[in-house]
């Protein structure tokens, strides 16, 4: 269901929360200072680094990630734009003005997930989005995290989320418990002042917490991303699978909900060009290269790592941090 959340809607929701509840929630929110350090997703042996998208209208899309997500435009030309936080590149946009829009039943990007450092940051961002009348496509409480979904101007999916403390994640036999429950928006908004938006830019600790891809076959995708890349399965359900490094709930989501049976992607269309997984450990990179070459995967050597191509043509760069 599409939800067009406006500032008025947020104020109505916030008005349903008592002042006492809001004060208590605000006190809870002070427990983790903004920018206190890397989140769990960034402390694992491998983590998501940079995402690169091919876009038709470079200025329009770059402005969207600047104004809506709050990323800083670090470099922009007629050919590309580089955006990020605190001097760290998170997103690169490549101008392809003549490209066709990638169809949603093709393999490729399902969404890029921007991880807020704290729950309060997510609340601040939600007020910012509402005050700018940003169209949102959904909300969910995933038990391990709380999420808001939207799409950029060319239909590239976005998730903005905050993790719950890892001590609250429930594991059983190597599988983490997740759900898509209703998000408690009033409780989230009680962490911030809905009447005074204060999200001028993305917090310094914002990172790409995970990537979610459309694939043509889950078993084949698992063979690539688990067997060759080395991510560990953390959960599977109804046409979707989740994998991670270091017992994060997931650095990578895969689904075939719309794309089952998809063939090779057309690199002349818009959409995901490549994303990176980074590591500080040379032995991880060496093992990845060995497994990829043994499996017959095309591998290109880069100055700071290597690039492999998944079964549908999505490029994955495996880089030294």
C-alpha cells in the first residue's frame, strides 16, 4: 500500500502521545550519542561499501539523495555525482541520459538500505521527510530493525532504517527471527520534536547497511553469494533469502518475487551498476578470489581488490577497506 505521509499526519500521530511518554522516550533516546561509532553492520568482517547507480537525469536524482536522504554532494560533473557523509563516499550516480528504465521484473536492485546510527536519527529523518512531503511506500517493524521505504525519482528502491540492539535479536539454529509487523510510528516520533524539523543533513554515522537484490533464481544466487562470495545465510522465506557477515541480520537480501526466471541484465538500462563489499582482512579477499576462479566466475583485478559478476550481470566489487 502506498502511504503519502505528510507533516500534518505526523503531527496528528505525535499529538496522540502524552507529554510524559514523550519525555520518557526522549530520555531513552539519549542513551546512544549521535556519531558514537560504527554500527554493528560496519564492524563485521565484510560490510557494504559503495553503491553505484546508472541514472537518466543525474541532477534530479542527485538532488533527491541530497535533499531527501541528506547525503552531501562531494563531487558533481555532467557525467557523474559522488555523494556521502563525513567525507566517505556511499553513493555514485552515473549519467546515462539515453538509457531505458530497467523493468521491475528484471534482476537488479530491489533497494539500497541506508542505516541510521540511532533510532532517534530515524525519527528525525521521518519528520524531515514528512515536512518535505516526500512520498513514502511503506513502513515495517522487522523485529531486528525498524524501516521506512520509498523510491527515488527513477524507481530505484530505498530503505531507511535503524537497528535494534543486537542483544534483542533472536537466533535459532543459525536463523535470525524477522517479521514485517506494523511500525509503531507514534512511539518512534516520541523521540523527537515533530514541530521543529532538525534533520539538515545525514548524520556522520549513516552507512549503507545492506543491499537487497532481485534475482532470477534463489538457489543459483545462494551459490554465488554464499559459496563464492562467502556471506553466511541468516534467514529464508517465501521467495527470499538473507545473508550476512559476522552474524549481522543481513548485509544482503535476495528475492525472486517479481524476477523469477529473469535472464541477463541489460547494462544499457538504468539501475544498479555495481556495489562493493569491503574488508580489512586480506585473507578474506584471497579466499574469495580463489573460490570465484574455481567456480568459473569472471573476475577482474582492481587496484584495491577485485570485481566479480553475479549470474545476472550485477557487478560486485570486493575491496580492501
